[in-house]
C-alpha cells in the first residue's frame, strides 16, 4: 500500500488539478454504478409485477426518483437505468483519456527530470556511472515505472468500483456481505507469499534489463573490432544468452500471475457457492435481492482478481522506483548547475592561469592522479604538456577546465580563485578538442551550430577555412552533408578539422587540444599544427600530446611523470638540457 501511496504522491506533485479531476471522475463513475445496481431491485420487481422492497438505500433512491418526477414504473425505471449507464459510459471514456494522458505526461516529466539530473551532475560523479545503466533507466526502466503508475491508477479505479459494489451489497444484506468480506480478506492474506515473489522477480528483471542494455551498447560501439576479430558469432551468442535471461525473467512473472489467477478463480467460485447457499437457507432473501447479490458477487470476482494482478505488477516495479529515486538522490547531491540558470558572460583573462599545490584523486582509485602541481600557463601563448600514459595529463586538463575540483591547492585565473561561483562561466570561455572527436549523426552545419546556435553561414565558413576544413565546400551537399553516426562517413583528419572549426566558433579564451593529433597522418597533423600557429598571440593554447612536430613550436613545456611535474619551462631550454 505504501508503494501505491508513493505513486499517488508523485501524481499529486506533478499536477494537483489533474489529480482532482481524475478523482472526481472516479467518484462519479462509482456513484452512478452503485445507483444503477440498486435500481435493479425495483426494476426486477416491476418485471415480476410484484412489490419491491423499499427500505434502506433502495427506498432512498426510489423516493429521490419520485421527487424529481420519474414514475416508478417499468418504463420509468428502464429509462432511468439506460440514462445512468450512458452517463457512466461517458464518464468512463473521459476517465480513460484523462488517466492515459496524465500517465504519459508524468512519464515524460520523469524522463526529463532524470536526464536533466544527469546533465547537471558533476563530471567526477558521471565518470563513476555506467552509461548503459543510465540509458537503461531512461529508456526501459522508467517505462516500467509508467506501467506501475498506470497499475496504481487502475488499483484506485478497482478500489472505487469494489467499494460501490460492497455498499450496495451491504444495503441488501449486511450479514451475507460481511461474510463475503471476511472470506475475501482471508484470500488476500493467503496470497501474501506471491506478492513477495513478484517483488523479488522485479529486481531480477531490472538486473536483466541492465545487462541487455550494456550488451547492446558495447556491441554496437565495438562492432568494428568485432568484425576485425571475426567475433560475430561470439557477440551474437552473448546477445542470445542475455535475451534468453530477460525472456526467462519475464515469463517467470507471467507464470506467477497466471497461477494466482487460476487459484483465485477456483476459490472465488467456491466462495460464491457457499455464500449463495447461506443466503438462501439462512437469511431467506427475496428473489430480486438474491439475483442482485449474485450479480454483485459475480462482478466483484474479476475486480478482486484484477486488484491482485495490479498489486503484483506494482510490487514487480518496486526496484525501478528504487533505481529512479537513487539516481535522483545521487545526481542531486552531485549537482553543479541549473539548466535554466543565467550563467552570465564568459570569463576573459589577460595574464595567466596559476595552479598552486594542486592535488587530485579519483574516488575509485587508491593513489592520487596528481600531486602538488605548481605551474603557470601564460595568456596568449602555447603551452605543451607531455608525459607517459597515466601521468595525469587529461586529469590536469579537466581541472583547468573546471570539470574537476582539486582535493587540495588552488587554481587562479588572473589572480581570481576558480571556485563554485565562477566555474561554469569559466567553462564557457574554453574550447576542448579530444583525440576521439564526437560528432552528432547530423549535418555539418548542425554539428557546428552546437558551439553557437546563432552563428551565420558566413561565420561557419570563416571557421572552417581557419581550421583548414574548407574541404567541406567540395562535398556535394556542402554544409548540409550528413556526417553519419559519430562522424563515421568522414576520415579522422576531416573530423578533427571540423571539430577544430566548431571550437573556433565559440571564440574561446582558451583552447585545449588533448592528444588531438595522435591518430592523424603527417599531412593532417601539419594542417592542425598550422592552425595552432595561427592562434598564437590571439588565444591561449594548451596542447597535450607526445608527438614532437605538434609540440615543438610551443612557448612552454610541462612534463608530467606519476602525477607530478618533472620539468617545466621554456621549450628550447628543456630540449637543450634533456637532449
């Protein structure tokens, strides 16, 4: 029940007006259903041409009909019964549309909240998360959460319907209805073990979903390597095994629901026979009353069975709610910005970036990645950072960009401390170009516009020519050329030059090239190097790499080793002393 309340609270927080509208439709549906059932008593009496019992709720409704001028005759009762059912059908139609629209909009809101929470989280936290788990939550698991929301809504609908039936049944025979409720309560109690099984199977299904998502993403990301290694059969078999596990988990839950339905139907039939026998032999009920009770109990049976199924499905999705709640909590704790926040102008600097005693450790590692870094990067010059793999070069770049926060020490921009107040504005001043350039499966124009959506075609052309990427204008579609998934329709050098043009459109104060030329041939590396040379005295450039041709025109060289600065100074001086 607590789970259902949690889902209802989510609905209430999302839209109070929709929640109240939905609740109002439920009440109207139940009231009209109850009145329609009670009307059957005088209606059956009229059909038998006998005197109907007019005590209790039946009498109140008969008096109300007489008060508004409806004759208590066969025609009058049939007309009223028909009108009530038409009205109830309209209410049910509206209820279905309202509830489904409500569910879909709430589902969209949950996905948006989750995705925004990931976007706003700190980079350090994001590096500890599996992308496949996050995409599985957004695509698959929140869909299951939407199903649980729908089952909660249906549970409320069923609960109102059952309440209406019980009220009418109580008005006709209190002791028989009480006996039925006792038997129904015992039946629910007997099913508690199945509810726990549904909960446990939901956890196993969540695990299987994550495994499927991981297998799909890794298989597609590594499909080139798979083909080179001729490992298609292995990948196919792995996918088959994972999908078989997912199918097994889904079928286990289907078997559980089917078994519960099977047992429930037999027990309900037994209970109905028992109750009707007691009603006839012990309570001496009239034929109209007995027939209405039979109708009520026969309708109650599928309603109660539906409630059992709804509870099972809600419990089955409990793990999804936990995953969603944990993500929102953890991402919220790692939050660094609000998407709608006005961050202001980018930060300009004219002197230097100074790191003093900077140390940093990733939470998942036992040793520091950087220790006691003391360096100064002068403005409008080119600084080269070299070091073996694992020496801390990329971590240093992330710290300078404000993606990571030092565990110790300070980073200053023209003497101003880089902290939470200005970190995001500083990031707007930086362009970053990694070795593995990412391009969207879109046109060249739209890929460039990510840097500045207001840039004109003239701005794009200027940036492309500056980055030696004017090959674009020789393509059949020019700027409207689709680059393919991750830019796979372009060569490595072409992707790098488009990425460099995208960086130039930002008009950055600082550009960081992290191993940006390590995978390029000599010709394309020379093009990138020429562009870097053109940036001298205009933009501060940090080049991270190990290939001397790209680095040799740098003003300053910093060499890292095991997370420390081994050497730092002018390029010519270090090259002369180290040979």
